[in-house]
């Protein structure tokens, strides 16, 4: 087995120790964008549509429902606060891909991939249009993204992905002229298919837009159960959405929302539909955020175009500049915990954050002396096909979109449109897609799930140490539809 550039070019331990001194376990985005507070639900009520979840998936669904028909009575229920989970912890990359990259898309949806690529771009354009139209304060930047080769075998991969127009191959001199890192050997510049956004500003701006449109938003209102009422044909058919909110005195308030339709945007958290609980697993992703760079530090690395960046390894890093010129640096480790649990203590992982710091200074050794101010983590709703799946339940009264696998900043807008199409029986180009009509393979129960996920992680790491060559395990997973190649 060979070594990776991060092993061949390790930074000085003193540099890493200095950078992590005083780093706080906190989400920068959440601190940087304080939002409005919304009440808890303390009394039972009714609605045409109940949206469960106050992240991007739920917020887009509520807003788009109102934009389709302003008279629709929409209630949005959030267990904690708007955007606190994955929607507030991600890197802020809004990608056009609906399939987690071209290779994954062509492998799973070969006959419709070109259509999906077009619809993905249209989806990203639609998000930009809404942000401009509603003047949403979200630090939106449509500057594109560069995939970088950091090992010799990755250069040809990037060259094969170029089309000369929207996806442009950059040789070593060209990529170094865009962003200077001694690790960069080549790049693939995606001009149209990527934007950057402040994740929490976007979530909170969407919530305000929802409220302005008449959506009733309730925070600190966890949903505990969905109970069908009546038959599909009866006039009183619907779903009773049971909650576990607390009243103004702090006592439990088992308020119920009687809804005609329900859209689930719960993503990484255990589904309220038992049928879906084996389709996703939570995988933890870790992030560092630097202090703002000085003008001299920015000059040392270039990056004048402010593109999003990501390397081309299986265990890849993603990084970008914030509006105040901090560098967010995340990825590489993807950690699954036995039983598929989502727990706050899992967000603290010193070994992973230190590894990220080491990889950062391998990438940008000229930034020696820079400190990290924040470190955090978030759980990703991973499914076996590595892109979202969709469906309905209870005779079409409940819809869901989940399994975005870390690429949901933009794809949740598409998922919201799909859920509304399905709930209201609207036949569209979206609903005819195999992407929408098919399901991923469910994960096995424990202990097999834990063994399988961690074996996949090990095998991907081995491939990165072997010029990208996939071993027997990975080839077997590819053959049965469980392989991953983004």
C-alpha cells in the first residue's frame, strides 16, 4: 500500500497544537446568525398541510406550498429550533447534482441521467431566483466549485470529466493560479453547478419568508405520532399529528394538529413511519472553522474567485471561504455509531478534529500560525444509493423525502417540490423519474449494519492508498448497488 499526500507531507505538531488552542466546540453558523424565536404549540388546531421539521426540507415545503396556493393553511412543527441540525451545520455548498455526483448518477439512473443533470441545474437556478425575488439574506455566491487532484491518479479522473464549457479542466499551473496549494496537481472547474450560502442565514431567512406568507411555525414542538383519521374516501380523512410540546408553565401539552396532508422533513432522525427506519443511517461529519484571514494570508493562497473546493479522494475534504474570509474545512472522517443513534456527545471527537487540522496545514502550509475558532459536527442522513428517495404513506396523505447523504442544501428544494406533487396528485416531470419512483436497498439491522458501514469506510481508505483501485469488497458492493463513487 502507498501513502497519501497527508501522510507524506505532515505539518509540524507545534503548528497544529497552536491552531487548536482555544478552539470552541460550537457551530459558527449558528452563532453568526441569531434568528427569530417562534412559540411552542400549546393548543390543538387544524391545518391543510402539516410540515414536520424546521430544516431546509421542511422550510422549502412550507414555503413552496404557499407559493402554489396562498390559501393553503400550513403549520410547521420543529422539535427544537429552526435550522439547528444538519441545515445549520453543513458547509454551505449548494450543488446542482440530485444524484451525489455524475458517476453515482450514471451508475444508478443511466437512462435518465442527462435529464436529472438538467433538472438539477434548473433546481439550483430556481433557488437563486427565489433568493433574489424575496431578497433573502443568505450570503449567496454563485461562483462555482473546483474539484482538485491531490494524487497523480486523480488527474486523469478530472480530465475525463471536462466538457470544455461548464466543466473546465485546469492543469497544475492553472489550478495553482486559482488557489495555491503545494498539494494541487490539477483541477476541474464546475462553473455553473455550485453556489455557496451561509447555511443558518438561509434557514432563518426561509422561516421568515414562510411566516410572511402565513405559515404558522412552532418550535420546541416534537412530533410523537401520526394517526390516520377516516378512510381515504371519507370527507374527514386526514392525519392527527400528535406532539409533545410544553405549555407556558412548562407542563406537557399534548396538542394535536388535525391535518389533511403531512410532509415529513425529519431526514436523519428516526422516521415517524416505521417502514422507513432501515433506509437511512446517521453518519457524523466533522468541521473546523478558522479565524478571519488577513489580506496577507489571502494573498498567500490566492483564491480570488472564492470558489468552493473539494479534493478527489474517496475520503474527501471540502472547504470554502465565509463572507468574512474564514476558511471552513471539513470532511474526510465519516463516523457511524452502533445502533444508528444521534447523540450530542458524538459531536466531540478530538482525534478527528486534530486530523482535519493536520490535513488543513498540509493543504495550506503558508497559513502556519492561523488558529481555528470553532469545531463541530453534524449527522448526515445516509442511504444506500447516496441520494434522496421519496414516497407516500397512509393512502397518499403523508409524503417524505430523505436520504440526501450530505448533498441536501439544494436538493431539498427539489425534494419539497416532489413531496407536494405526490401529496396533491400532480403528475409532473419529477414524478415520472425513476429517481422518484424507486427506493434504495435498506440497511440490515444491527450488528450487521455497523460491521458493513465501517468495513465500507475501511475499504474506501484502502482504495485511497492504492491509487484509487477498489478491492473485492468494494467491487462486490458496486455489483449489488451499494457502492459509492461521487
